[in-house]
């Protein structure tokens, strides 16, 4: 029995901008909650701030990538 070769898989189209926006918004919500609660240890505040900042960087990166990919 001969097997026919499978066709190449196509990449899944995703909405990267929406994904990053949701993640960044969640980090911002966590940061605001922690600012209200005022924990003794500030490590969590810095973690949320870093997550929010990296989310903004990722958003700029993805938008630039998408702008350069368009013909």
C-alpha cells in the first residue's frame, strides 16, 4: 500500500495585537490592584510593572512587524 504525501500545513492566522492587548491589560489590572492593596514586599509591584512595560513593547513590535509585512 503506497501512502500519498501529505500537503504542507499552512500557518494559523492569529490576531497577535488582540492577544498582546489583553495580556497587557491584565498586567495593568494586577498592578492597580496591588497599588490599592499595598503589599509589604514590592517584588510583585515590579513584576506587574515589567509585564505591563514588556506588553507595550510587544505591542509596538507586532504593529511594526505587521506594517512592514504588508505589500
